[in-house]
């Protein structure tokens, strides 16, 4: 949109007056943020209305992305960037004596997700708006987001994330769009005079689902899509019937807090209630919206695509069946055909313990009508497939089995498309986790490699890099991420490579200032910034990184005269509160940091900074400053990874196992520009099949590794007597489930190579440039375009190759 600086300043000062009845000098940073937020909403208002009007008038097919998590990050700066107002606003504020960055960091960062899956959902919403796709997000408005992490004595302590304390300027509560979600009670099918059956309910626990809508602004295309998050409230009838306090509490708890686990399906009833709550409310609102425009439901699949982000929203399948049959009087056959055409499912994990199942007794009690429908899905699946695939395979793959509702199987059976998130992951789904279902529905399986919103992760997070890129290749890449590849022409442009170093140094200084203020650690900007940012998990192997730090520490102590480039090891990682082992690793990292950072013999040659409370906003600060991207999961365990792509796009080289999308990153940027190491997925599976992995052999045969491991238990690292022993035992007593010891040597080899190569800054920046230039391939725009073409069948803005 068009806005002059003068107009902006006038609007802003007027907004301050209206909101606070005082003048600028008397307002807080948060107050200034709020005023800007109101203003941006006013500027964007016409786009938002116009977008939904257009979709309705053109009767566009809508995509609904169902996800139990969304991690959008702060919205002020991204909305301004996408509206094309960032420069005007920044300059206008400067004239008023204000600093935009200070104001924008006063915005709370909504932590409505755990990690990769929630952030992916947000990146895809951004891309849908930017590609002009009629896309809608559907999720939960958690009163409390993912816990705030602080360290006390090196241990993780979780504090509540009260992100709504001061309200939320971006959302609109739409009470008129609320709907009723039923739990429990009894249900029976009553014959009607016309011969049909009607579902009758008694003694149900009714919950009122109230939507809060947030506008998602497309990149300079006048499109604003909607993210709809549902909040659980007392139904209006509660006032009359007088709900007990206990019943009120049971309603409140549904959307009170995000489950902080990102891999273990705990099987708790509250989680199941959350899942049905937002699935049911979302599907009801879709069917209602569709019904306002169409006679009957027969064209539903032409006008609606519902995407299931992991199994958490799988109940959209029986819920849509319920609505079509019970409310719209469809036959089973018609309802099923429509449902499977509408639904598509993305799997995000091959880890067995993360595959959701629900005890039938719990499921039946909580969702009696949905259970009846699942029973019928199960019965028909068995009836149709047993003659073809035999009883054994069908027993292994049916939605009901072993006393459980198996959500992944239900999702595959009820969708027309199932995708993994990187080629290796999709292959392993076909060969391993979903092998049997792949026999039944081979045509449903496809790969959609993950992508990242380059606007947020390059343009917004790394303005110095973005301007430098503009200066070389112009601004087209901002819309057409594939254009980044034209940067390869500058591989031998010495001046440009120096400028890349300068950009990196600027970003390191900014991160360094944060590290200094938060942790009191001084870091050198000429050091290698070696970064590992992701949830804390045994399979992600933060431990392997720790071993390298111990090795570097011992090497400096042994041979102080040997020159190596200084290093800063940077971690960001939350552990699930109930994940004991992960928390021990956190303590270990902090204890090691204490030792290393305060050892005068080490000085500024080696620093360890574990930055607490990692999330989207800290990612925006850390990623632009990284030289090395640690992507060191045990091969086959990380479905894709997305921090690998963000770091690559900011010129970090990957130190990576051949896992998830690392494989594709290495292929895209070229092997010579990354540092790969370790067992392949095939080798890992080989160990499983033969059962001949003996971690102790590596310990015994490699004296350096032995020495490193022994520091866990010999007092070298103070303060970890229990944790050190526990971790040591996990490796040697319990045989190192994630092959840390097997990969140690090749990992260290590559770390040494990195130290060597970094000293040749020209060579190093060439690698950085190759990574930036190849990163366009992993733009979420391209990923979403593939979903649109292959799965959702909706049009989108064209992207260049
Ligand atoms: C399930 C049941 C009960 C409680 C919690 C959960 C739960 C919650 C979150 C299970 C899994 C998650 C999140 C998983 C996740 O983030 N997976 C990551 O998804 C990314 C996007 O596809 C991939 O890049 C990562 O490789 C994958 O680990």
C-alpha cells in the first residue's frame, strides 16, 4: 500500500492519543508497539475484507490447514514487510526519536507450538497468503503457550508463558461464529418417520468453541488470509442451567495450555479432548461456511481441501463423516467418497513412540458418536481389504487394533494423499513405518520436502544480507526464491565475499551483545559460531556436540601453543518437562559451559553459550550469526529438519549426517560446500537387523573417545555427578541407542576440517555463498506450490524455475 512518512507520523501520534490520552514521551515500548499494531490492522483492514469477499465472489476452493500447533513468531515487522511499509515506518519513527527494533521486540512471541511442526505450519500459512492461495489455518488458542525456559544452577526450570496477559492486538474474537462441541454422554440412532436415522444425545458435556481470527498478510499482493484459533468456553446455556465449578473447570482446561511434549504421545484424555475440540469446531465452521453458498454438499470436494498436519487433527475424518450423515443426510458411501477426496495427511515422524494411539475405552467414553463412525470405517476397511491382502495385513493396518484407535492408520485410510517431509523420510514411511498400508494404497503416498518462509528467515531476520543480495542481483529473489541461484555468478568476486564476511560479523556482534547481556559471556566476532538450535532429544544428539567441546577443551589444555581458530558453541534447546534424560543433557551442557568459560587457560579461544528459552524470536537473532549448522541426528531419525534450511539460507555450512533434508541440502549446495559424516540410514538399519552394535568397542578402541567419555564421571566437569553417570551409562551400559560413539570419529574429523577451512576466509565465504545461492530450493513458497498442484488442486501465483 501507499503511505507517506508524514501521513504515517500523523496517524501514529493520533493513535497514541486515542489509546492513552497522553503524548508519546509518556508511553512505554509496549504501548508504542500496541499503537503500531492498531495502525497496521487499520492499514491492512481493507485487504482482509477484500480477500474474503473475493474468495466468496469467485467461489474459490479453500484450503484449511489443521494443526494443533502454530508458531507464527512476532507479527509486527513481518506484517510491515509484507505490506511494503517497513522502511516508511522505520524512518518515520526515527524522525520521532524512536527505534523500530526496540518497539518491535516489545511484542510477545506467541509460543503456540513445540518446534518444527508448529513452525512449519506458520511458514506454510505465510506462503499460502503470499501465493494468493485461499488458505486458512485452523488450530487452538492456548491461553498459555510453550513454557518459558530458565536455568537455575544449570537445570531447566519451566515458567508459564502468559502471552495473553496484555491482550493480543492481532486477533478478532468472533462470537457470532462460535459452535458447540459435544463430549461424552450417550448417543443412539433414532429412526425417523421418513425412514432415516437421527443421532440423539443425552447427558453430553457441551463446550462452546469461540474462534479468534488473525490476519495473515501476503507479500505485497494485497492478500490477507485468516488463521482461526479456537478457545473453549461455557456454552450460553450454562447461565440458565448453572454449571458446577468442576464442570466449568473441565471446559476451561481444554484450551488452557499447550502440551510441551514433541515426541511422546502421553495418551492423556485431555490431549484427546483438545484434538477433537479443534477438529470438530473447524470442520463445523467449514461445512457451515460452505453451506451458506451451496445447495447440498455434493460439490464439497471441489471447494474444500482439508490438510491434516500430523495425526493430531485426524478426527476431522470421522467428524466430517458425522456432519455429512447426521446433519446433511448423506449415505455412508457418499459421505465417505467426499471425505476421502477432501482430506490429505502429512506424517512428521517415523519414531514409534510418537505415533498416536488412544485406548478404545477412553475414546469411546469421550466421543461415543465418533467412535461408532470409526468402528464402521474399521469394519468396511476390513471387509474390503481382507479378500485382497489377507487377514494378517489387515489386522496390522486397521484403524482399531490391540485395544487402540490407531490415528496414523485412520489418517491414511481416510485421506487421498499421504506425504512424508523429505525423500528419505518418505522412503522410510513406505518401507518401514507404514509399509503395510503402502501395499494397500501405493498411489496415495508422495513426498513433499519441507520448506521455510524466506521472508521471515532471510529478509526479516537478516536485513544486512538481504540488502547485499539486492545490490548484486536486484530484488526479484524476494518474490522468486529460485533467483537466489544467480548469486553463484559471484563465487570469485573477492569484494563480494569480503562483504559477506562483513555481514556475518555484524550479525555476530548483535548476537554477541545478547549473549553478553543474558549470560555475561564475552564472545569474539572472529570466532567460528557453531550453532545447534532445536528441541533437546537423544536422537538429535546434542551429546555428540558436547563431546566435541570436551575434546577441544582438552586439546587446548594439552597443547596450549597449537593455534586453532576460536570457537563459540551456541545451543538453544528446550526439553520436554518430563523428559529426564534430555534435562540431564541440559545440565551437562551448562556445567561444561561453566568450566570452559571460566578457565583462564582457555581465555577467549573457546566459549559455550547455552541461550535459554529458544524460540522463533531467538532464532531470528541466532541464525544470521551462524557459521556452522549442526544437523547431527542419528541417520533415519529426523524426518526433515527445518533449522538446517534456515541456517543454510543465512550462509552457514552444514555439519550434517545423511538424515532428513540434510541429504537434499548437500545435494543442492554441492558436497564440497558441506561437511557430512556418520552412519547412513542403511547402516543404522543394518545394525538393527544384525543386532551387532557394541558401543563399548568404540570406547575401548579409541583412547581419545575414552578420555572424553571419562570426563563425565571422573570429576573433570564439576557439578554433574548424577547426570554424568547417567549419561555415561546410557552409552556403555545401555549400548548407546543413537550411535553417538559410532559417529564420534567421523564427526570430529569434520570438525577439524572446519577449523582448518575457516582460516581461509575466501574459501569459507565461497561455501557460505554456495549455500545461500542454493537455499531458494527450500523456500516454503515452492513447497506450498507443490502441495497446491499435487494435493489440494488449487491455483497459485506462478513461480520461476
Ligand atoms: C503428540 C501427542 C501428545 C502430545 C504431544 C504430541 C506431539 C506434539 C508435537 C507429537 C509431535 C510433535 C511435533 C513433532 C515435530 O515437530 N516433528 C518435526 O516436524 C518437522 C516439520 O516437518 C520436521 O522437520 C522434523 O524433522 C520433525 O521432528
